[in-house]
C-alpha cells in the first residue's frame, strides 16, 4: 500500500510543503519544498503530482486537499502559533521551522 506524508517548514513569513512517499519503513522524497505565499505552492504541487502518472487521481486529490488545509491554517493562524502547536493540529506530518 502506498502512503504519503507531508514535511512542513513552519516559518514566520512562509510555509513550505513537501511530500514524501512511504513504502513500508522506507521514506523517499516525492517533491521538493514549495513555499507559500512566496510562490503558488498549491499550483506547483499540483503540477508536480500530475507529472507522476503512478499516483492515483484519488491520492492526488487527497494530497492537494491536505495541502490546502495546511496553507489555510498557516494563513489564518501561522504568525500567532508556535511550531509545536502547528504539529498538534497535523500530528501525522513532519514539522520543522524557526519558531
């Protein structure tokens, strides 16, 4: 079974999103980091996922929906909460950052 996880850089002025592919206990990068709002991270992520025909359409939709949740959360609360609080909101993702 294929699984994916997000790696999130939680920064004061940006949030960066990358996706890793997990197969069993092995994790490999699927995408590089895409920054919001510096760039349109969602659109870049969609383009990257569309370039991988082996990812099902359902998985692509799920991943893009999760990316939307992360971006929206950062836009609404990003400057007001710590990295640890963000991690609590998305416990299945890998977080790092400067705050």
